[in-house]
């Protein structure tokens, strides 16, 4: 649902392996897939799935086993209402957005019992209509039940993904996994956007690195206030992972900012700032980041 870069990549991998699936997308990307299929390019291989079902009308699909909900966070509520014709009694809805609120938001619309939670580490973008490129070595999709059960529906979908060449993992604590990623993503998105810099300068400039560390510590403190104790060395671990990225790697929110598109700011620094205020946690960096970036969060007027 919302087959952009990440959704198209995972969908292409699954389709090549023989899974029966439908892309819900729109515009030139939809027309290209209908006309010539989907081309997937990765660091190790390129392939094309010539015949793949695609539509812009969820009602035409009907109930399915799994919905991978992969739209941007600002489209999540409207997209989840649109997907309801695909939700049957046994459907599992799997959000893979950034942030930590997607499962709750979808549950309020489709029913909490139908929603698992997921996260991904993959850098995939639509290069041109009908063509998606994975630019990272990372190829991870982790998901699980919010109560920690390793359910039959989670393991069945994990096995399907693994068979398709996806590094899929069934998590026994997806809430903690989401907050581990959120610690890095919320912090890095804010620092990169405020400085207009890619990954390399954030790592190597002492002042920017210090801001990145502070931003991560604030998210970890918020997690602790919400009863989710992350590893004591979560910041050092995240910094070590950051060393693996190319110097010019750009977070998606910086790319959106530079292109004048809407930002997921309200679900990143905005969420940190607001939730911290509610719980009495000090998050001065995210407060400033949210205030400074909020005027750009709606995108440029001519693109709205």
C-alpha cells in the first residue's frame, strides 16, 4: 500500500519469488508498471518483473492476507482508510514507516488486533517510473506482534520474505526495536536538515557530531520515561553503524526538504518534543529542531 521506493523494492523481491501481490500506487509509476513491469536494481543484481498487478483502487483488490503499509507518515491516516476494502478477518497490516506511532494510528482505523509493527533498514528510491534502486547493502525487514508473541502470521510472512531474498526477522520485542531505530532516525534527520549536510560531515565535524549525540541521548531519555530502557551504549552503537554509510549518504527527510516536499517532521522531532513535554523530559535540541524546521514541513507551496 503506497508502493514508492521501499514498497516497490520489497514488492519486487516478493513478486520475483512467486508471491501473489498487488501494488497500490499512482501516477507515472503505476502506468509504467502496467506497461512494462517493474525493474529492480540492487548493488548485486538487476532484474525485471514483467507481469505484476498494480492499481490505484484498493477496492478493486479485495481482502488480502498481508498489507505492507509503506506510505509516508503524513499520508498514513488517509491511506489506511483507503485500504479498508482490502482488510479481511484474517488480514495482517504491517506498517514499515519511520517513527514509533504508525501501528497505533492504523489500529485506530482498522482495528488493533489486525496490526503488527515493523521497521526496515534499506535505502531504496524510485529512480524513474517503473524503476526502483536499492542503494544500500542493508536489506533488513523486521516485524512482530506488539505483545511480543511470535505468531503464526508473523512467522509465515517472515518465511515468505526470506525465501524472496529479503533479510527478514521476526522480532520478540518490536517496540524496543522501533525505538532503537527511532533514536538514530529522529536525531540524524534533524541534524542533517538543520545543517543541510549528508552523513559524512555529521560524523566528522566535532560540533555536528556533538549535536547528533545530544539528539540521540534525548530520544533515549524519552524512551526510558515511557518504560522502554534501551541499551546503555545505544549512542555508541549507533555511531559505529553510522561509520558504515557513504560520506554523501542523505537521509530521506533531507532529500524531501531539498526537493520542497512535505516532511515527516511531526512524527520525528515533533513527536519527541511534544511527548517529552507531556512527560516532563528535557529535549532542548529537538525542541529547537522542530521550531526551526516546522515552517518547511508542509513543502513548498507550489508543490502542495
